[in-house]
């Protein structure tokens, strides 16, 4: 399917996004419920945050979506307000807040443009794996329905960035999505390809790999020409390697 500009859409349906969001919320709840002993553990992927603060962001985002407090969504100030608002809550209390808001959030996502739902799932899923990394308890790395929704957000944003900045095309292959062509081969100055696991694709394009780690991936072509996408799709690559 293509949009009005002729760009191919990589997004799953809003209903898929709502179901994926509920899935991730349930997994994080099951992972952390009752574990007060780990709540202040530092999250290596987000070293300024503890596990509890990461959950505060997830619950706070859900609350803001329900309250339509989205004017500054994604800014540092918006996120910090979530952490400040929930700073005095215990981990299970924050999990309760997120669980309570989830029904309304999924209804909101089901009725929202597909990109909104995909971005919400991407944010929740990337932080699920951030938390799992802090616990050294990996899971949900393969055959995960939430990945298909989250990667729709990533590939859509990568595609737009490549086209807007006249970068080389990227041919991305994962087990779930197969091979996805990003960018316009007729106009791009060359092509780069990479095949990754679902989990590694999420972490690479979700800003969780250092420049050194990016350089060692099995690229076909000169990846340095694509570095701008790692500064615009999500967050800047970390300075230190993140091993998971």
C-alpha cells in the first residue's frame, strides 16, 4: 500500500497496534510485579533511569494519552513531567496505573492514525527490552507480534528520512518482515543491505547500538552514508557498547 505521495506504507493496522500495546503492557507487568528489590536498578540502555523510572515513563505516557496531554509529546520536558508526577509511587503502584490506563489507551490507538499506534508500540517495546537488559532476563525476541507493529514505525521513518535527505536505499531483511526496500532505488545514490534478527533490528534502529557496534554489523555497502538515519529515527547511538 502507498500513501498520497507514492511512498509505500510499512504500517500495520491500528487494531494490530492496540493489540500489540496491550501485549507489551501485560508482559512488563508480569515481569516486574512484586519485585521491589529490583526497582531502583539502573537501566543500561537508559543509564539516567532506574527500572522504576522507566515504568513511570510508560505509565505516564499512557496517562497523557488518555488525558490528551500530547502537545509536547516526545520532548524531554514532557517525559520529565511524567517522572516527577510519579516520583513518589512504588513500582507496583505505577504498574497499577499503567494497567488501569491500558484499556483507554488501546481504544485511543485503535481509533488513531496507524503511525500513532505504531510509535506507541515501538516506545513500549523498546523499553520492555531495556528493562529486560537491566534484569539480564531476555525474552520475546522472536515471533513477537509486537515487533511487526514496532518495525512498521521504524521502517516508515527510515524510508522518509532516506527520501528526504537523498541517502542510499536500505534493503532491510528480518525473519518477521522479510525484505523491505526503504528509499527510492530510481533516485537514491546507491543501495545498502543488511539482514538482522527481529531483536537486533529493533535495537539497531531503536538507537541502542554504539557506532562501533553499528560498524560491525553485516552490511553490504558503505553504512557510513546512512549514519544520518541513526540520528533522526529514534535517539542518538550510545557512546559505549550495549551488550545484550
